[in-house]
């Protein structure tokens, strides 16, 4: 990248983050354990023998996959790399549908050359450049496959990409395939396609996370029926057209699954979003529109706002009407402190929160016998909470699918104690991001984005009464394992647990309570669930306290 580009890139970062934010961002990135990926990326890609095995392998269901790419003045070297990555695929039942909106003939000359030796390449020269949505829709019209995959015109597929997607597809029941939508992990490559960096190991489907950033992109495959049901891409959302499309597919009942393998290489260069997000700020404004439209259609009104981290949005669910909240804590002193903190925010535009205050030694189900609220706000001893803790956690608990909303917990030095919990097969609860500086944002912003988690610390939580009533309480558990058991039980009843890093509480003394012997009880009770990798994490990452979001050895 040239010096002028680098200067403009740093200038845009300074404008978005300010001096302090830029220093923090630089410091965090310089310490990232993912820097070692560049040297070791090959271990995440299949070797020669595995590729040969895949070419010989056969699936019971082998549909035609139409890979749709809108092209516009694509650089010759980028286009050749893309085409070479397609013809090298180990799964062979595919077609390329390339819709070209270029003014010049640069794309056409390359594709015609390749068509002489590869009949699966289909090309259409558009009469005008209609923008990315209309050009992509023209590619959809070319597609004959039962399933459609999207990729950008300057990126590259791993050789096993289609094989792994079809392998995942074969895990669906035949009746489920009409709603299939599959995404994968990815990394970034430099303009020369030689240097691999910044791997994105993603969680499984996570609606709260998705509503704040389109982590599905880039390699996405979906059924033709889903495409027809949602009507393709909407030009009104150009720049965020894929985000709007994904959200509409989720609304339409998409059965979303995730392949936790690096199948896509997103190219960093001067004109790409990967290189400089600020180059396409209009896209992020349209992202806000896409999120708010989605929330409205789902019956959950809210506002989406841009953040300094372009492509990541702050979403606030709207509180409307009157809410009854029972505030509980272990001591009169703590109740008095909580009341003082939250009182300024009990009334706001369009909402009112009616509170009652209850003493309870611990949060457990029998509190419902005394509590009149539809929500329970619990805060433990020796903590410091922000004034807006209640309204932020309450707003995350109001959507019908959520049962618990918990805060990010920091120690006195403002390092993370817990940002939700990750489980392993043995029933250990690994605190997410433990040890991270509180002002750092975490791997792919997991330290600042609210999301579903498998369990959350009960240091400061809001619990929905309905979910609490439906959960099966197990009083053998105490401390953090009580919260984890309740989260698992609520999930079984259809409710999710959310952690909100936007609410950071400080535990001024003491540690998280893990009672001896409870891990074994938890492991035995939830053995079937624990046998599967944590859906809110990624199997390529370490399961070790103090080392979460680091690559496995």
C-alpha cells in the first residue's frame, strides 16, 4: 500500500477514535496473539492428501451450487486469482454466474479466456452499472443451482470451500434444506494474495451479535427457496445490501449453520472495505437502516447508531410503557446504593419503571414468592454499577427470546473478570476475556458487543420472571455454577442469556465463587449439552482462563 493511502488510513482512524482511542487500538493490536497467524495459517487449510481425498469423496446430496459475483472493473490479477480458486475446488458441481457492470472490457477479456477451457463459467455483460444490489440480482437471474453462494469480485476461496459447505448441507434433513443458510470462518490476504492475517473465527448463529455486526460475511450459501422468499437484494441498502438480506432471511425462518473453518480469503487493498472501512461510510449508514427495519418487522422497535468501529452498531431496544422490576440484593446497604444509582433513569421518554426493593441472601427461585415484578434486578455485594445499568440490562431482557441479561464484570484494576462464560466438555466455566484491560475491545470486538452467551456471571443481572418460572432450579449449585445451571435450564425452555459489555460493573472485593465439587455435578447433569462445542465460541480457539480468543495450539 502506498504512503498516501497509509496516511489517509491513519487520519481516518484518528478522526473516528481520537488520540486516546487510537493509542488503545494500536496497543491492543500490537499485543494480539493473532499476529502469529501469518506464519502458521497453513495449518488451518487442508493439505494435499486431504484435498485428493475430498475430490474422490461423494455425498448423498450433491446439488448444483451457483456462485454469484457482481463484477466492476476488477483488477486482472485479482480476477485471475478468484477464477483459479474456483477451478481448484474439490467439490465439482458448481457454476459461476458473473454479472459485469464494468465500463471497460477488462473483466470480459479475462473471463472469455477462461471460458475456453472451463464451461462452468457463465458471464453476462450488463447494459449499465446498476450498483452492487442490482448487479447481484442480475447474477441471481443467471443462476440455475438449487443453492446460491455469494462472494466479492476481488477475493479468493479456499480449495475446500464448496466441499465443506456441501458437507454441512448434508447435515440438514431433506425438509430443512429449503431454509438452509450457511456461513464460514475467514481470514484476510494482502493485495498480492501471499500474506494471510486477521483470522475471523466466528460463533455459531447468535442473533444479538448479528444485530450489531454482520459477522456472517463473507462466504455465504443459501437455498434458492430462501432467495425467492426474500426477493433478492434491495438497492436501497447498497453497501449494506448483504446485511439487509441476511436479516430478512433470518426473519423468513432461515436455518442458519456455521462451518468453523477458514474457507474465504478477504483481500485487503486500497479500494476494499477490508483495507479501509472509512472508504465506504455510506454503507454503514445503510446498515443502521437495515437493522432498524429488521427490528420493526420483528416487532422489537429500537434504534441503531454508528460507533467508531465502522461495521459495528450500537443497538438500543426501545422501552415503552410501564415495567415492574423487583430489585434484590443481599444487604440493606447494597439496596440503598443501587436505589441511589438507578433512580435517575427510572423514568424516560415513553417509559416508566416501577420498583420494589427486596432483601435476599442470594438470587434463587423462591424470591418469586415475594417479588411482584415481571423482571428481577439482582446485584451482589461489593460492586460498583453505572447509573444506567438497570435500563440497559432490562432493554436486553425485554425481547421475547431473552431470559437473562448480565453485565461485564471488572476487578478493581479494571481488568475483565468475566464477559460471560464459555464451557468445555468437562464442565469448566471459562470466563471470557479474563485479564483483558477493561478499555480494550477484545477479539473482533467481543469485549464491547452485546451477544448471546452460554452462561453469565450473576454479579449483576436482570432476569425475566416468565423465564425464571419456566426454568428448573437446582439448589445443589451455588455461586457461578448456579447461574450457569439456570442459564442452561432457561435455554432448554427457549430463552437465551445475553451479556452486555455496555454495562461494566466493578467487583471491589472478593472473587467469583466456584464451589468445590460443583463442576462434576454440572458436568454430569449437562453431559449431552457439554459434549458439543460452545455455540457462542469457536472450536479453533483456546479454552483456557486468561487465554480466551487465542488460537488453539
